[in-house]
C-alpha cells in the first residue's frame, strides 16, 4: 500500500500514519457500486472493501493535490 494509507486492522495503539486516524463512519452504497468496488478490490488484490475505498480516495486526493 502507498504511504499515508491507514490499514484499519493495524490502527490500534499506534504507529505511523494510522495514529492520525481521526474518525470512523458508516456509509451505504447501491448494490451496483458494491459490485464495482468488489471487482476493484480483486483487481488490486486487496483484502477488504475498506482498503479498496481508502486506496481509491488516497489516489484521488494525491492527484488533486498535484493539480
């Protein structure tokens, strides 16, 4: 994973980037979006949908910062 992406399973007690985890939230997505995220998870060889969403958001914000 890219530096700066927090892996939830490693977030407890602290170190590195995960210590900055501020908040957890729950979200709902349509079935079609869940299926697309699951396909993307498999393509990226990630363990969870949460990891997939974090990875996508990290790439999005990194690209936005370069603009």
